[in-house]
């Protein structure tokens, strides 16, 4: 659900042209759909050329980035751009996040298979799918009904039985299933929501962008130890704002 500028990496036009050529002209193989082969190749190139150079070393995260088919989570008319390392529009003024930043935010959570994860801002469901490859259960909240319903259907069709989608206000978290071992927020409030602080388990980690709309925001990592939250500013980023039910902004 994010609209992001990942400041550690600039958009390189010639690399995108080369990737587009790869998507359009890479050869198919007998017995397999050419488009799926092209997308698989583009996904591998994305990981090799944009994810790994960001210092991503967690092999489970890398495997998830290679497995989850990002093109299924973007509108069909722009699927040829699915493996560009950039955010893309998904409707309702929202975007799917930049893949290298998805990998980065996922890795810093240091997820374990037994973790229960809360995601705020389902969007098209791509980040939830990545989390679903790594964790026992993922609870994801989307405030825009059309996006949440579409993501829920796609994740169901892809047989992610460990991902649970809720249409609602992410600012309030999901108290019925708290506490969470990890919380990831893909939209920016002006301040860290108190309900999310409260719903983080002992030893838990939260990654969240904080700041005003149309400004450079801070990507913040919080850890809870002995009941106290320790905060670290990780990166300057730019996300869409966290929305209220009336489309106002927190």
C-alpha cells in the first residue's frame, strides 16, 4: 500500500530498458508458458541486480523474493513492469512497494517460522505473501475495502492459508490476536500509533515509516526488551500516509 522512494538506490533507466528487452524477447521452452518463463527470469534478475546489492543476506528472505510472483499483485496492464525495482500503482491512489525495500524491511524483522506477524497496509497483498513464506501466521489490515477484498481473494487463490486479511483501521492494530512477534507498517503515520506499541510482544520487532506526507520520512525499527521500546532510525524513505476511515490522515 506504499508509495516509496528508496533513497539508497536511484532509478537507472538503462537497466530498465535491458529488463524490458529481457521480458519481451527471452526464449520460451517446450511445455511451459512463455510468460511465466519470462517472469521467472525477470524475478531472478531483480533479486540478483537489485535485492542482493542492498546487502540482503537472509537466505529465507531471498528465497521468498524468488518465489513470490510479484506480477500477480499488479494490474495486468502494467505487468511488464512487475520486476522493475520501483513502486507501481495498484489503484485507489496506492502503490505496491519497491521490491528491494520489501526485502530490506522483511530482513530487519529477523522473522522466525513460529512468529506471528501483523502487517498494516495490505495493499495488493505482495508484502503479506512474502511474510507468509517466512512466518507461521500473518494478520494483515487494509482500510480500503476494494484493495483488501481483492488481496484476500488473490491470497486465498494462491493457497496462503496462514494469511488473514481484515478490512479496518490499521492504526488500532488487531487486538484480538495480539501480542505480535513482529509488526510491519507500509504507510506512514505522523507518530507511532500507541495501539501498535502495546500490541508488540516482549522481544518483538516493529518496522514503521514515520513522518508527514510529501516529506522525507524516517524508517524506524523498534525492539521491545523488558517491557521497554528501543528505537532506531534506519533509513530516509517516502510512503503514502496512514489513512483514517474518512480518508483523512494520521
